[in-house]
C-alpha cells in the first residue's frame, strides 16, 4: 500500500529564497525534508504565471489550452463580461463584491475549469482514495458538501445566491464557507496574513485523525507578504510556512514518524519579481479605442476589452466584422511600442490574418495556424509539429528571429533560459477557449494596474513569461522518480501524473 501523500504548496515561493531560508536556519523543517529528498530549482509555472492558472495546471496536468482558466481577470465572450477573481479588494469592489466572490467561489471550479480536465481530487476519488485540502483555488472533487455558515451570515449570503452545495475532496475546508468537520479552527474569512495559521490548525486535526490518503496543504501567506514587501523579503514568510508544516509533522509524531507514513511534495505555483513601475494598459489603450468598462450594460458599444492579470494581460477585439483584422493590427502595433510591454503574442492563420474567435470556441487553430511573438523589434513564429524540439521533448516548427524569445538552437533543440518552456506555455495560453486576441507579458519591473487602479508598486508581483516570475522549487520526499534530474524541464503539469502514479493510477508520466 502506498504511503499517504502531502502536497504542500507555498504560494509564490522563489527557489532562491527557499534555499536562503533553509541555509540561514529560518526554515529548519524544509531543510530537514531537503536532506531526505531531491530538490529541483526550476519547475516551470503556467502562462500567465498567476495562481488561478497555475493551480489549475497543477491539479489537472494540462495547461490553459485544455483547462480553460486564463488569469486573475479575463473576458467571457459568451456572457460578454469580465471575470474577476480578486486581483485586489479595490478591483473586487469595482466589479461588485458578491459577483467577484461568486466567480471565485463557484464559477472558477464549476464552470470556468473545463469538465474535460479532471482534477487530481476527482481521479483519486474515483479510485476510492481519500482526499483532503485546506483552502486552495482549485478543489473540484467527488464528495458533496453543504454551505457551512449558519445564522445571520448564512442568510446574508443567501441573498447573494451563496447557497449551493459543491463537489470537492472528502475533507474540504474553504474558509468559513465550507468545512467537512468541526475543527475549532477560525479562518477570519480567509484574511491575508492569517491563512497559514488556519491551514496548520486544520492540518493538525486531519493528521491526528488520519483522515486522508492525499492531502493538499495550502500555505498562501508568502504571496501576500511578497506582494507587500517584495520578493527579497520572502525568508520571513517562508519561515512562517515552515512553522505551519512543522505543526502537522508534530501532530504526526515528529519527522521520522511522519515520514514513515507519508511522502511529501513541496512546491510553489510561481515566483515573484520586484515592481518598480505601473503599466496602465486600459488607460493607455483608452486614448484610441473604446475600452469595455466593468459592469457595462452596453458591451456592444465597446471596441476592445482589456484584462490586466498582474504582470501579464490580455486584449480582446470586440466584434467579428470585416474590421477585426485592421483593429487587431493597430492594437498590436500600439502594444508593441508601449513602455512596459516586453512581448506581445497572438495567433495568425495561413494568410497571416489574426485568428478570429467565435463564442468560446477557436476557429482555425489547425493546419496553417501559427503563433506570432513580437519583442523589442524581433518577430518569431511557431506552431506544433516540425523538426525543432524543446527541452520537454515537444516538437515545433519555428521560423523568424530567435531573439524575440532570447532563444538559440542547439542542434535540433530550442533553448531559452530567459523564457523557460516558452513555446509550450505560449501555445497553450493562445489556444485556450477564453484567451485574448493578444496576450501581453510585461517588461522587468512593470506590473499592470488592475481594474481597481491598484498595483504592487514597491513590492513584488508575477504573471510574466520570464524565468524570474515562472520558476518554482519542487522537492520530492519519498515519492516521485528516482532520478528527477533526468527530466530536463519540470513543469507544474507534471505534478498530477506523479501524484496519480504514487497511488497506482495509470497516467503517463512525465507529461
């Protein structure tokens, strides 16, 4: 019988900061796990490298081209409205507190995340394996859970349609909304800075009760701390995450006893880089185009929708008439020359026309369709298939200027240290049913202001394609491959196959 498995996710943990915290003695629990395990420093996140997209990839084993979640903020073509998952309190208030919460709590898992992309919780549940999670963005599973609030709070939320049962892991804790068992733990409505303590409190109970076979132990406070104080300040918040993990180990009888019963995977969803400048994308593009406003009741009057998602963004050309291609060229040209934009990418057909998307579907993403990447005057084109291999073994047809992705050909292999797994990540993002007509990755030091006018200026952020935003640590203890370094490029989408293989469920690994 397989050991129990804990997947610990420290939000935004930078690989270098983890090593610094372990070497300085601030993270002794993680250091002890490192001594017993194997650490990879360059596991690649999704693009955009933001939490909803990365967590979806981590738990489904596929990128946004298959799972469908596209950022912190994106435009729903069928509903003709913005989706906002809570970029900031101000952005949430701009779109309406209850509407943004409804998208976050219900729609992300039960509508936006493709039902064809089964989660680890669903696959394990189908095999009779007990699952558990502390608050995590992606939680869709097989056990039905009723809303947990009572009294006045329950009645108030019912007015905003917060009344639904959900299908989630067997042991499911989502702040004060859902709790599969009484624990005495208080979440303070998921207030940032208190979330690791809540996860640890719940985790202690679950470990003592032996209530799971697979446990996703989410530790999100590092992201909040790094947003506010910058990524160089992560040692302090990683130390807090280390303390939280130490609590569940102690509940399991100490490290040796815990590892007798458990395997561990420690990782992050992305990293962060410093923010020194704001990129006011909607404001700048609004000088020349009618930008869709939040909650507009006349979306047909807008020409473009602009979706900032931290250090990435998407722009949607609204309308499908003969002027679409011309508008696309003009907007792409403006983005290409805008200070703070690193690269712009889109899909083009075999006549070099931008691919038009109808509804949530994608027309023309077949033979003859290619991705176009423009960066600092350089242009590169690529499409799946062909004689060029990336580090993960994917095959591509590549033409144009490799400088657009700071890349080089080494024999038949495409290599870019600056933009890891660039071709696979960009293609998956571009063919996603909810992708913008153009995707943007911000330049070093820049972050897009959100629809609440907020950025993390003076702190840290993430979302871009570059390595510093995109690389996460990946530590295996008692599970995973015997020689993980033989995989030349790990990615978050490899985790689902590793987890399933640990429990003897047949899914090809690595992906």
